[in-house]
């Protein structure tokens, strides 16, 4: 049973979680729950992830992680769980802040993805494991 702090974190991130679940249902994804996070994969999700501006193996929305397939979800789990915790900290502000950091970096001629502080934190967690 989640404690009050965990419940608050789920609630704070819930706008994006709800959007993620809706997208997964619309795209006919396969759902699984792993450590309190909903992981969704399927052919339509894989197709979209491959065609993003920065193609991705996985993408996080609140407590939902989309993956191209189960192998991609497993291999990116550590990285994507960092993003889940970031959604828990930032809640509805996460996406605007992520995009703001990316835009500022891009306008300065830098890598808006790899130099984004949110991605740096996620990649650092992968490397320390």
C-alpha cells in the first residue's frame, strides 16, 4: 500500500499519466505494470517513437512509459524511471520546463536533448549503475 508521500507523487504527476494511458488505449498498446509504473508497447507506439524529432526507444508520460517493444522497455527502464521521478517532483510543470531547457539550449547552438538537465540526470543514473 502506497504511503501518503507516494500517493501525492502519483497525484502530482497524474495529468500526464492520464494522457499516457489514453494514448496507449487509442494506439492499441499492450499494458503491463512494473514497479508501480505502467509500461505500454505495441506496433503503433513503436512506429511513433521511431518518427519523433529525436527517435526514441522509450518515452515517459507521468507514470506511463511507452516503449517500442518489451526489450526496449527493459533496456531503458533505469533511464525512464529517472524521468518518472522527475514527473513526481515537477508534476504538470515537467513538460514545459523540459521544453524550455531544450529551446534555450537549441537557441544557444547546443544539443537540446543531450545537454538538457533532465536528460543529463537520467543518463548519469544509467552510467552509475
